[in-house]
C-alpha cells in the first residue's frame, strides 16, 4: 500500500509539514510505503481555464512542478492532505494545486477509488480547522475518492492547534486525531 502525504504549507518544516509527516510515520509503522511532499518549495501556477486538458486529457499548458505531483497522486493508493487554516480556508498554495488537478478528473477520474484523509492546523482552538478539512474532503469527493476520518476519535480527520512552527507537536489531542486518521486509512487499505 502506497500512501502519499501532501502538506499545503507555505512554511517548510511548519506545523502542517510536521503533522503530515506524523501521519506518514504511523502509516509506515503499519507497513505502508510512504512519500511526503511539502508544497512550500514547489512552483505551482494557477489554472487559467485554458481547457487544453479538455481537448487532450493528459496535457496541461503550464510547465511547473504540478505534473510530478499529479503523477505521484496517480501512483498512490491513498492520499493524506494537510493544510494550515488561512481565514478558515485551505492555503492558497493548496487551492492552486487542487485547481490544477483538473486533468486527472477529466482523464476518466484517475483518482477514483483512492482513499483520502484530511488534516488541518490553525492558530486558534476554533479557528476554522473543520471548514478547512471540509474543503479538502470536497476536493476528494469531486475526484470520486473514498474519504475516511479518524479511528476511535471519529470526527473529521486530523485537527490540531498551533501557531508557531513546532507548536503542533505540543497539541496531544490534535496529534491523536492525526495518528488515528493514519490508522483508519491503513485499516481500510488492509481490508
Ligand atoms: C494569513 C494567515 C491567516 C490565518 N488564518 C487563520 C485562521 O483563520 N484560523 C486559525 O486558527 N489560524 C489562522 N492562521 C494561523 C495558522 O493557521 C497557524 O499559524 C498554522 O500553524 C500555520 O501552519 P504552518 O506552520 O504549516 O505554516 C493564519 C495565519 C496566516 C499567516
């Protein structure tokens, strides 16, 4: 089982990176092959609605780091996506990536049936993390993915509180939801 973790952070080694890596660590302990991508060092241009991918589904008119990420999505059985909460939403970096996944949807729903799980971190206890995970899940639904949440704690996936880089690792309750999300994904993948 191959599990890809994507962090939508703008800050390398920020809280989102740490949480997605934590989830992958648990998946690794469960026997999964894992790969981590931080969007912090990726060049991701905006989708311009040129519709080239409509005419020719495998193609995109923009040459940047997105093609490599889409290929890794295609090659995984499950995708865990984390985002910092920015004004109760996903980061603009992650949203830009979401929009650029249109060729996968237009190419016979290439992500269909893959498992998905969401993680969000915010500086405030009630800062909109649930809205943020909802946006991630909605993206998954539109790709016909199968969405799971966190085992035992059973809410919306990984939800954590922290403002400065590293704070997330102090949030024991949040870390538990991240670990439980990873466990649930592995449970479902193992059948
Ligand atoms: C522009 C901006 C908007 C933010 N909006 C929110 C918000 O709506 N709710 C919240 O709880 N935290 C908000 N935060 C705080 C971040 O979510 C928080 O610091 C998080 O840990 C950042 O993750 P990172 O370390 O991966 O960058 C915001 C931060 C920035 C810079």
